C-alpha cells in the first residue's frame, strides 16, 4: 500500500471528476467529501485504481447520488 500512489490517484480522479461535471477542483473536492465518495475511493483503492477514470467518474457520480448528491 503506497500512500503516494493513493494520493496521486485521488488528485487525478478529482481533476477528472471536475472536468466531467464542469466544476472547480475545490468544489469537486468538497462535493466528493460531502457525499462520501473520497472515503469510498480511499477504502477501495486496490480495485478502484484498476478501473478507467471514465468508469469511476460515472460510478462515483451514482454513488454520490445514492448518498444525497445532485449531479448526474
């Protein structure tokens, strides 16, 4: 479990999510933290990092919606 790899993955993921949803990186971080997607990604890193970013952005969008998020 390499902490640097996890951090790099989360930074890139946040950027991809922000781009996909036309949000600032700061707002994206807040949104993903609020709706528990970053917690999920941190816990499931071993599997999540093997998936494509497009798939994970869509999956985390749905995850956030199930937790009260509003993006689609």
